[in-house]
C-alpha cells in the first residue's frame, strides 16, 4: 500500500489528504477492510504534519469512511457495495422473481462494464485479469465448486474495475455482495448442470480475450451471452432439483402406503 498515496504538493491541508483518500476509496483502490499505514508512515507519504493527518483521518472517520480501533489501526469502513440496505436485501432473498430480475439487470450492466473495459483497460488491469484467469483455470482443474464460484465473482469485479466508471463499480459490487452474503442461495446450482463448468470457463475466457483484444462489441456480447447462459442454467438446475424433490416425495409416500407395485395390482 506504500505506493498508492501521493505527496501533497500545495498547501498541505487536511482537506487535500481527505480528498485523496476519498478518491482512492471511490475508485476501488482502497477496499473494505484495507488497513492504512501507521500514522508516522502515512504522514511521511503525504508529506504533511501528523496533526494535519490526524485532522484528516478524524474527518473521514466522522463521515463513516474509516474506522479506528485501539491497537488495531485505521481501516476502510464497510460501506462500499452496500447500495442495497439490509431490509431491501432481505426482501430480495424472500422473492423468487427477484432472482430473475437480478440476472436480467446484471446481463445489461455486465455487458456495459465489459464494453468499457475493452476500451479503457490499462496494461496493469490486463495483468491482473491474466492472474485471475490463471487461478480460474487452476480452480477448474481441481474441481472445487466453491473456489470456482468465488473466483467467478472476483473475475467480474476485475472486469468492472477495468471499466474505470465509479458508479458501475459500486453498483456491481453491490450485486456481487448479495451473492457473497448468500442472498441467492442457489448461486452454486449452475455448477451442477452437466457441462456447465466447461461452458462457464469458456465464456470467461471469451470475455477476457475480447477485453485484452480491445474489442468493445465483442466483450459486451460475450458478457451478455455469459449471463444469459447463467440465467438459463439456474432455471434448469432449479427445475431438475424440483423434479428430484417431487420424485423423492412420491417414492416415499408410496413406500409408506405399501403401494410399491400399483400397476401390477391394478392390472
């Protein structure tokens, strides 16, 4: 983290320190839970006095952007990605239609994010995407559904970061947070569909390739095709799960009733 803070060049006031930290949070450079350097080191990096730094940190903490714990240092507060208040998230989790609406919304927004990423990604952005794709390949090789699902979300977050649009970044982070907090309990269902793991990996590679190639239209289409596949696969997995549940109930009921061979007895 020592390279992300810049020397204050002008009047060296608390306001300028506040603005710089605000920008780092907004741009997603500083993320929820990140710990800032100690006061002495941070003052050195900003090239301001420690009283000025304390005033800046106090102002940011007062606005809920930072938290400080005795002996635990100063951290970025848990505010990013919370566009959905808890009562709204709870409502979403209780209504099945919300899943379809969520996926429909993500299909459009993910498409825009991928398009912008193909236009705006820097070499550093692409290097990060390369690393995530390598981890995704490894998770696919080991066959760990949980790892694959987590890296899936990380990949989409990275694509959104490559788009360099603050509102897109935090809107999609809110969507991904609903996943991480288990609002959509069936997010792993997609991986149970035959052939889904291979299809999902190929789709992520297509998005990655289009972004690296600087192909905005191709990146947008690849992202939207991916979300369409996810929506269709979730529906298929849910239907299959319902069929299995009904079949088990039917079998149990007939066994309990002693009706194991109804066709023979009725013939």
